[in-house]
C-alpha cells in the first residue's frame, strides 16, 4: 500500500504531493513501482487544526478518481462523508486511523461495498493523547480491534472485507510500538488480515537515532519482520524498495517463483 498525501503538513513528505498533479503522478509512479493499493489522504491523523469536510473531499476525490482505473485505491479518512464521496469516486477501501470512532463510517462502507482498514488509536482525530498507558499493549490493542470489528460486522461489513491495523506509533511510545511489533504474531489470532503502517515512523528513528530522511533501512527491516510474523499489507512511502523486500520474503517462503533461473543452470555453471 503506497502513501499519497494531499496535505501541506504531511509527516514525511512535508507537502510534496499536495498539488493535484503531483499527487496523481506519485500514485501512478507507485503503481509502476509495484504497489497494489494506493492510499490517498487529505488530512493527517496527528494533532493540528481541523480541516473542513468539504475541503478534505476536494483534496482526495480528484486523486481517487484519477487513480481508481489503474489500482485499488484506499482513502485515509475518519469522516463518513469523505468516505462516501471517495467510494462514489472509485475508492475500494476506507482506511480509518480512528478505528471506526464514528460508527456511521461502517454504514457508509457497507452501503458502498468497500473494504475497511480498522486501525488502533486512542485520541480523537487531530488531538494529542499525552503519555499513553497500557496494561498490556498487545492485549489492549487486540481487544480494541476485536470490539471495533464487531461494530463493522453488526453494521453490515462482511468479515472478508475487514483488515486490522495495530497502529504503530498511533498514541504509543517507542517501547510500546516495539513490543507491539515484536509480538505482532499474537494478533493473527484475531483471524483477519493484518496491515502495518510503520514506514519512516518515529519508533524507527528513535530505535536507531535516525532523522526522518534516514529511516529506510530500519523501515525495511521492520516490514520484513512484520511480514514474517503475520502482516499481509505494508503501508509505505518507499514503494520500490519495499516491494523488493516483500517479493524476496515471498520467494524465500516459496510463495513466489524466481523471475529468473540462470545461476548454476547452464553447462560450466557459476561459482
């Protein structure tokens, strides 16, 4: 899942794809680099001033419309009204970083026939949650995701269209996120596909003492670890590098055939 943000204050690219043509071009490039899904966002989850719903729709819908013919498009939003508009424009998935905090979101997803990513978080959108505390971070996250999945099911979203996201760094400190990553395999017991959104996040930077632009290696290591422990979708900024890492994991596990078979297959061989 490639990330394309039409926001002037995005956490990673600092507004590089805020313009419509830049956002569409980034989405096309991500698909060409191997992305299966393009996640389009118009408002970041992190604290900041509210963005009017009409403005968020104006940011994301044109991008969704342009990209939906070449890829599965996800819309990253916590507003049911934005989800409805994006689904009508061709979005196949709604990525809700508030985990269906507004239950009406599930109604829109069910009515539109879309899938949903239910992420764990604690804070209201665009607000700070100081010093998050957990009795057991994995157990607490699992219980939250189970409850919110029940909301989706009760409102008509089929289980086959539900993906769960433990919410790396969302209202979690670095030690909590590292533990969540280390024990990710425990969340597979929930029985739904797992998405991880860990690309270039602060837990990577703090684990390695790396600035935001220097976290690719750590992000790839975390993505590979998560894939080996149950993650089936990785949400990333650096598409080509992550696609290579994931395809290599698939080849090692026997899920993907090698693209070439030349080494030591010809007379004379290779060392």
